[in-house]
C-alpha cells in the first residue's frame, strides 16, 4: 500500500489498482492530478469526511470522469459547493452506516466535530481508517467546562471504536493543541486495534515525534508527513521510504 501526503488531512492511498483519495482540499504537489492523468488504476474513490473548507473542496470535481464514486459525509449534501458534482456519482454517508460495491466496503463512524470518520476495506483485504476531525480537542487555556466536554465527547466515541481493526489509521495530531496534541491519537490507538498511525491536521507544525508514553502504550509505527508529496510504502507492518 502506497500513501502520499497531499496537505492537512489529505492523502492518496494506492493499493494495487485501487486509489482512495481522502479530504483533498488542496494538493499543491499535484499528486492526485498526476495519478489521474497516468490512469493506471481500475477504481478511484474520493472521500470527504465533512464540509469544512480544509477537508472538502470543489476542485475534486475535475476527477469526475474517472471517479468510481464520491463518498461524502452527509453534511456535505447541504452545501452549495456540492451542487456542481454529478449527483449519480455521490454516496452520502451518515454516522454508523455502511456502503459497499464489488470492490470496497466502507464503514462510517461519528466525529467529535462535524461529519464522520471512514474505514475502508480494499480488495486486498487491507483496511484504512481516516478520522476526519474526530479528535480529543483539548485546547490548553479553554474553560474547564469545555475541556471536560471535549474529553467526554471523545471518550464516548472512542469506546464505540473498541477493538476496531485497521492496517493504517490517519489521525489528527494538531500542533495547535500544544502539549495536548497527541492525547487523542494515544488514546485512540490504545483502544482500537490499528497497526500503524499517520499524523495529520498539523500544517505549519514540525514533524510529530511520539512521546515515550505513546511508544510504551502503543507499539506501532507512526509517520508524521511534513511536505506535500511526501510518500511512504506500508508493507509488512512498517512504513518504508523509497
Ligand atoms: Zn479540520
């Protein structure tokens, strides 16, 4: 499985002849354009976890001719921006629903922000999870009430993900949260059964290095991409650079 970083929470995942695009709001390195023009794929699925500008953009409309399916969170249905997309190619998903065709299977989960998280099973059997804006949004300096609410909302959701299996999980490690930045990722990886974690939603912040605590609790490889176009191959439970 090949993974390329687009920007923010945007990634291109290639597994054999299947392409998955997640939250491609901007793609400064032209990664999806290049893959699209090359055309060496059977299926192309474009996901958007919610309507926020830093996750969903109309520029992915340009890929419609070769797109197998747009899979959007149901909140996107109510936006003006989605009106330019061909409706017969869109599947909207609410939280805790499933969708499949003859190639992939998709599960949706609730977020702690707008929209959903997605988990996708590829034809090879590999599974990827994309959190969207689901996170433990612990803002240092916020009111105790808000901090408490954020914790409760996150823990309630994470409980429902107990034991969930995925080979690769994309999860926010947002630099703006300062010392609380990895709290969500740490707890999420501890509760679920994910084999690796890719940090996202940290534009303008340096690479995240997991804390000692994270590494003791979660013995899984992590990758924190920095530059658009950065790429890793996930093989035999490891991220390798080529
Ligand atoms: Zn966001």
